C-alpha cells in the first residue's frame, strides 16, 4: 500500500490526523468532525443524500412485505370464514375488514379489498369506497388501490384493455365485470382506450351510475398523487358461491380470463 502511495498511483486518506473511525459510519463521522467547514458540509450533504436514496428505494419494498405478510395473509384467512359471510350478508363489514377479492387475470392480481379508503385501510393495498354499492349491485362499485406501495395491486392498471375481465369475489358470490372503453369526451384517455386520467377533485368518477358498474382508481403518474388513473367495467355475470357443512365458502376453481362467447344468431 505504501509503495502505491509513494508512486502517486494511490492517494492517501484525505482525512487529517486524528481520524479514528474504521467502519463506514465511523469514517463519515470523522469526515464531519475533522474536515474544514466547507468540506464538512459537503460530506454531511453526501451522507444525507445517500440516506434519502436508500430510504426511497427501501420504502416500497418494506410496504410490499408489510402488506403481503402482515395484512393480506390474515385478511385472506379471515375472508374465507363463516363469520365474514354473516357480516357481509348483514352489511356490517367494518372499516379495515375484508369485503371482497379483486382478481385481474391479465395482470396476475388477486388482492383482498377491505372496507374503507382511509390511509390505514389502504395499507391492505386496496379499499372499497364506503358510500358506493357492494359488488354485483346496481350502481357504481368503486375501489381505490395503491400503484407503487403496499403490494401495488394497481401498478399496471393502464395495461388493462377494453374487453378484459375483472372478478370481484365476495363471501356470497362471484361477480364478473368486463372492462369498457373510456367515456366519450375524456380529455386524457390512455393509449389502449380503456383508462383515463382525472384530477383528484373529480369525484364524479365514483358517482352513482344507472347500471351495475365497477370503477377502479389509483394514483397517477407512478409515485405521485398529483392525478388519478381511472378504469371502468360493466357487470356481465354473477354466480353464487358454494358452502361446506360448517358454513365456510368452498374454495374457488380458476376464474375465467376471457369474456364468454356471444351465441351465434339463429339462422332458422
């Protein structure tokens, strides 16, 4: 090492005499303590930027792990219980409790949706707007979901195109919705023609509708809450679930991924 320093190929440690830190943290502390004020400030700023960058990278990973292991797993177990069946049937699901599962086959999404859209409720990943109908009912069923944190179930919602299916699995039934094109007159439709972008104050997207519809909302662009990405679908079918002798719902088989074929007209 000393030979390399003497030859000029390796510069000596820039810290002045008195540095004692041997670890990375100790080195940074010595940099702040022993260097002149200007260089001390630069070192402190570098350390701060490093910490911010690390936190920015780690936070989504932490929230995804938190949602999957500490929230979604217990919710999935609770969802398939006779107690939730009774509470759903009597419309007494409380904020933060499992209300439905949302399955988007084209995105490989299968997430338990809780009641409510408060920050605490949405740590589950997705939440049902309380003032909107229950799945399968006439009106506009609205669900908000995270796009970059807490499991990010709606991360690629802009990839879902018209005609694709979305299933809402409740404790009592399975309701299948077909994605529709963005409404005529939408100022900022997505390239695939299904979703569109609105401001956070355009609450009309979750307003009542005359037919049975589903509206999904998420932040836009990714990592920002400046706008909202909207996707809408129409109810195409509903099927009751089966129950075992203890009153628990029977696990479902694979859900369809494409709309049912339209019967050919009778040529007779």
